[in-house]
C-alpha cells in the first residue's frame, strides 16, 4: 500500500508469529483481517495454500495492536502470506466464524486464545476486496505457501469447507 507521499513502505521479509499483540472484540472473539484478491478483469481470485492443513484459503490473519486499521492488517497479511502488493477496492464487511472442531478447541486452549469447547467466541473476520498491484517472486511465507489464480467455480469448490471464506468470495465482485 502506498503512503500519502507515494513512496512504498519497506516490507518485512519476516512473518509475524504468535498472538501477543492480537486484538479481541467485546465478546472475546479474535479479530481477523483478510483479503479477496480479484483480478483486474474480475474473472479470477488468488488463493494461497493453507499452512495448517491441505487445501486453499484466502490470505488472512489477526489484527494486531500496533496496526491502526483492519485495512492495514489485511494488506500486511496479503504481503506475508501471498507476496502481493495490493490496494483495497471494497470493504466486504464482517463475517463470523462458523466452524468448530475438537482439534480447533484443543489448539485454542494450548495457544491461549479465547475460543473454547462450549461454543465460546471464535473469530470475527473482516474481508476486503483488493486489486493486486504486484506479485513478488519472494515473500515471507513463500517457503510454506503456494499461490494460485482460480476461477470463481474452482475457488468456490476449494473453499467449500470454510464457510467464512466462501462468504467473503460471494461478497466480492468476481464474475461467476
């Protein structure tokens, strides 16, 4: 994202890790910012390989306390996970996490997040449709993630087990 003077800020080649600076909402839900990178002609979306398990996801991650806006967090995540410089086109709104599993609950308890097995708060996602200005050859998570441009139909299938990500795709202006 360009600064007001048109100069690109220096991007770190290291991903942020841990949740020490994680922001939480009023009900204890983790606040997550993400992007739906849509091609200029709106026929393709850029997905990345999940780091936690097999499959494809949209770039997303926690909104941290040193970031003034969720837009800033979303663009940082786009850089770290997908290696893209992007600009926000549309705010796609908030989407509540709708998946639960025992492994997620165990992981949450282990890492100290606020999610619990009694249907407690998970995450509140805020997605932004973005246009990719540049795809970099190397980026912080290039060693553990691939990226791939997909049609709407292929992306919809790839995201079928992630309802919050599918909802973000549905809210975007990608051509169906």
